[in-house]
DNA sequence: AAGACGAAAGTGGTTGA
DNA sequence: TCAACAACTTTCGTCTT
C-alpha cells in the first residue's frame, strides 16, 4: 500500500508550495503528508482505502481477494458475526432430515443466546455506533479508533460505564486514544461533538486513566507544532527552531502544568523572530487558541529561562 | 495604525484540610 | 465541602514601531 501511495503522489507531481521540494513523508499516525525538506504539512487525512493490488478480470479479483470483512474492535461482535437461517432448508433448498434439523435447532438456540442476551453486548452495540459517529466527525484515523474501542471494552469489563452515560465514556475513550497516538485533539473539541458536557467527559477520562491499565502520555506542546505551523505557513527552519525551543523548555521543566497551546504558540513566536519569519502575537494566538496575553507570558518566561537573546532589528 | 506590553479583575479547575 | 491557589482569560490604557 505504501508504494502505491507514493507512486500516486509521484504521478501527480505534487511539489511543496513552500519550498518546491518534491519528496514527502507520510505520517500515517496523523494522516498527513509532510514535506521532507521544509516540514510543511501538505494535506491531511489522505488515506488510501483501496486494495493494494490491481485486478483486470473477475477471476483475478476473486483469486486476489484474500479476506472477508476485517476483524475490528469497533463493531460489537468484532465483525465476526455468523447467521443461522431460520428456515429448515439446506443450501440447495431441500428440506433437512430430522436429525440435522434437531442439530440445527440446538445450534440456533445457543447462537442466539450467546449473541443477544447479554447487556454488555447491547451496550457495546450502542457505544460502537456512537464511537463511529464521533470519531468520523472528528476525522480520527482508523488505528486510533481501534485503540479507542479497546479502551472502551476495558472500561466496560471493569464496570466503569454503569451509572455513567455511555456517550461520556465513549468520548473519554476517543480523547484518550488521541493522546496515546499523539494526535492533538483537545477535550473541548471532543466535547463539542457530543451531547455530554465537558465536565462529565473530564470525570470519565480521569476514571478511565486511573482504572484501566494503559499509560497515557501527557499532551506535549511538540505535538501541536505541525498543526499550528501549517496554519501559520511557517518555514521549515522556523518549525525546527520552535521544536528545539520546546525540547529545551521541557528539559528545564518549565512546561509542567502549562497549557500546551500557550507553550507551542510562544515557541513559534520566538522561533519566528529568531529566524526572521515573524508572525504577530495575535495571529499565533488565534490558531493556538490561547490569548495574546498567554503567548506573551509564556514567551517572556521561555526567553528568561532559556537565555535566548532576541534582536529587535527584524 | 498596528502591534506589543503589562496591570487588574474575573473564571474554571485542582489541591489539601 | 470549602478555601486557597496557579494558570489562563478579558479588558483596557500606554508605549513602540
């Protein structure tokens, strides 16, 4: 699949709008293409969902299709459902013999019992359709959805959903899956797409983190850099500089407890001045969703702690 | 005129008693 | 459950480019 995608990109002769470079790396985790020479994020959510082979005749297609429906955690029965027909006929339409009919009857009974009569199963059914809706609304890649689904299943088996709305736990799972895969989605972005309020989701998030055995990395300002810098059309060296600044800041522990948006914004502001690729505080504040004042405070702090000297001649 | 600056007062969330 | 607290926001007057 990877080769195919690359080929398609090459065929279309896409060149970077910022630096003219023609090579890109694919960031499958974030679903983005990134210019290798300047770091510009070219396009988001470019997923090739087609098969990786080509077939010209029906026989070829049948021969190459190796699988049925994929097994996935996002469908309540993992996409592995079977159906036993209610008619007592075999495949060619003949009536079954009495012994076979009895066997089929027993199988059908257990099949139905195992499938329907579990409240957890019904819960999952509702939850997974909600999760599907929410994550496609947020444009979340497939593998992150799988993580979210796994998280929800774990929460469900630990009885964390009882007494809480399914929706809030689903939202929490999706949010945490994003954190794990380091794709920046804030809690309020998730919250706006659901009917549950922010507070409840926040509670569910903390509950899941404390009870489900998955370690969730803290949101880092670094994760926001690609998104923000492509919004601001910054040059590659500026982006690199900003990443460097954040790395240094994290080493000196000045980022703890601060809004990552503020840190990322401030780093980009400083990098812009240093690299003569300047953006105003207001522009940065708009895309990083903090106020100018916060950008100011953070950038003053970063300059002080990291000892960066700023020339005002730019 | 736009951008940067910083003071002051207010807000939502965490922590510790 | 409540108060203290840090981080962040809003607002606004002033200075700089």
